[in-house]
């Protein structure tokens, strides 16, 4: 028995991914910051939190309870991981609208 499989979508995705930079930062568009947080920008959120960009980057691998509490209080998310996941998904949707 044979099964036909259309892999053209995977081929298009691979081609698009190959054209992207290896390291890409997740953007924090103002419209999403206003929708999901109490702030207009990531800079405003960081300023209000008292944490630096470097500190927040380190929380990716080593969560900080004060930062997590700030995120729960001032965003619509229950954790920094959830916040980043949502913004990453939104970024990927914009990059690859044909795969939605």
C-alpha cells in the first residue's frame, strides 16, 4: 500500500527558515504590549519592574520569583515562560502567514 503525501508545505517552510538569521530576537510590538500588559512597551515594563534586560535574560534558565510575580500582576500571563511563548507564537505567525 502506498500513501501519497504532499510535502510542498514543509519544503516552503524549510526554504523560508534557511533564509532567516540564526539568532532572531522576539519583538514586543506596542499593540501586543498594550493588549497583554499594563505597559506600552517592553522598555516601560522593564523600567517599572526594576529589573535590567540582562537580569531578565538570565531568568530564561533560572526563574526569579519576584519577576514572575511582577509578570502575573502586570500582564495577562501567569509566567514569564507563558509571556514569551505568546509573543514568540505571534512573531512566527507574522513571519509565516501561509502556515496558519
